[in-house]
C-alpha cells in the first residue's frame, strides 16, 4: 500500500504512458492537451465568431477526460505522493538560482517566487505569466500541437513534424533559460 503513496520510479510512469499511447493508437485516437483548449472554446460558443472553432467537439469528449485525469492526478501526486527528498539539484544550479533570486526547492518541489502566492503579488511576475501564457498558446497553435502532443504522441507515431517541433521546444527552452530568463530576474 505504501507504493501508491510515494513518488514512482520513472520507468513505471514511462511504461504506463507507453501503454496508454499504444491503447490510443489501437483505437485511432491522437493524444494532446492543447487540442482541448479548442474543444473548450467551442463548447463556450466561440464557433459563432470564428470558423476555426466550428467542429464536432463531442468527438473529442474522451480527450477532455484526459484533462480531468491530469488535474486529478496532479492533485493526488502533490498532496499524497510528493517526496521532495528525492529531488537532487546540482550545487551549481542552486548557486545560479540563488543569484537570480529564486529560492531552491529544499523541502518543496517548486520555488515559491515562481509558483507560490507571492508570484501573484508582483506586477512583474504577473506580466511574465501573462506573456508566457500567450507565447505558449501561440507556439502550440503555430507548431500544430503542444509539447505533450508532439513529444509523446507524435514521436510514438514516428511523425517527422513532431521530431522537428520537439527539437525546437528543447532549443527554445535552452535559449530561454540561459539567455532570456536571467534578463527578467
């Protein structure tokens, strides 16, 4: 029983993800989180204003269940399975974070300055969050899917465009974290 209330080894999670992807492929379904935003906008009536949102969202109901499962899974993981003691950061990374004013995740899994309530007290962080959200939305639409859709579903289906997108995600992430993010802190 203790197994269910601790952080799982990556190989167990990886196996379960592969099993889910094989099942989705078998049933002809394509996984992706950003496509759910289109479904939610369609449900809310956006199809009255833009043709992009005019489609049969009911055919994507199963994918909305994936979003609900991800939210519930995150809730369970944070509240019942989180074990910050197994997060080990390189000492050089900790020094760089401290230099940027980001508290290190000692006894927690995420820095409060970025993910805590104090982030919402800073106008600069609110602007960063809004601008970052816009870039994520634009990027996932421009790339034809989000990181989870391309990296998990697209690569498992051997799609060349997903390989290109994943390479772009990683290059962009590296450039952002090494050159652009330090300008904001």
